[in-house]
C-alpha cells in the first residue's frame, strides 16, 4: 500500500486568506512553507486510490500526486474516506462532481450530516456510501465534536463524530480530542493531530483552549507518540503552530516527525 501526503494544514490552510499572523506572513514570503489542507492519498491496490478527506484543495492535491492523474477520462480515484464531517474535510466532494460514481466511506453520523449537506450533488454524481469495514478498515472514535452546521443532529458521547482511520498498519488521526486506550500500539505509521502546540495557543484568537476545540495539543501527545514503536508524524498544523515552519527551532528535541506536503510512504 502506498500513501502520499496531500496536505498537512488545519482549516484555512497556510497561509489563511484572512490572517497575517507570523506563520501566514512567513508562508506568503516563502512559498515552500505553504501547506494545503490535511489529506492523504492511499493506493490500496494498483490503479485504485482513496482520498482521506476531501478538502477545498482537492483539485490541486490530485494534480500533485502522479498516480492520481487520469488516463483519458478514466481516473484511479475510487472514493473518499471521511474521518469527520467538518467543512474543511468535506467541501472537496463538490469539486469531484464530474465523477459518474464515487464511494464515500464514513461512520453513520458523518454520513447523515454530509449526506444532507451534499444533497445538491445528486444531479451530478452518484455517491455510494460505504462503511469502514467494507474497505477492510476500522474507525476508532476519538471525538464527539459535531461540526457547527450539524448542531441539529444527535450528539454522540461515544466519540463517533470524529474517527481515526486504521488500515493495513496505517493510523490517521488529524483531529483527536482524546487518546483511546492502545492508540497506535499495533500501527506501523501514525499520523496524529498536530493542530496546536500548546493548550493555551488558541486563546490568541478564540475563547477556547486546544482541547475545548477538539484537539489534544502536541505538549500532551509528544511523549506518548515517542514511546510508540511506529513511525509517528504530526499533521493538521494550524497557522499559529510554530512547527508549521520547517526552520523553526521548536523542531529540536521534539521526538516526533512533522509531516510535509508531498511525502510518500510505502506500507
């Protein structure tokens, strides 16, 4: 199985269009520091590829992956695996409307929320909903945070609104509000939530802490990840996170890699 990192940024990307924080200014001045919205391309078998989350950058992300490009009018893209229902992970479905049919793998609450929101796609593309088990994968509940647009949907204290994807040695958790028992113990490669470095970081622009926003901060996960035998990488970096800059001194002694756009991993 082959994996390409299509993006490593949190919602808004880096730079974020309405922000002039140091991270965004740096990314504008140095294009190599730009990051697209967090996503993966997974080639489960030759010629059959799934995106993990469909971001607003999906068109450019597909073009950036050589083995996702079409031959004639035939694309190797089989479908999309959704780890949650947030807009920055689902808006890209609208950009895939040229497909005749598209598999969408999701938990039941995510299917209900996204299915209603994306009902406008019905005249364009047939969305075929699948479960994680249909793909030979497992969804590990890691947060009960609902998207704001889904406030009318059932609350899920079991954490099923946000899941980590477990598939053939890969564990992908770009957003996580809690650390499940045994998380990452059986994985070969773990991508973990790196949205914020510290618990207090979001207070610069929000009234909520990192955990209250549904993201365990790096300061709470770095030792746990370092203790795993798996290769561990942070993704989904917010524009305020100093690790978004590859040259930042905050990388020293981190003990966990920081994923970058375009990296390829074979499993």
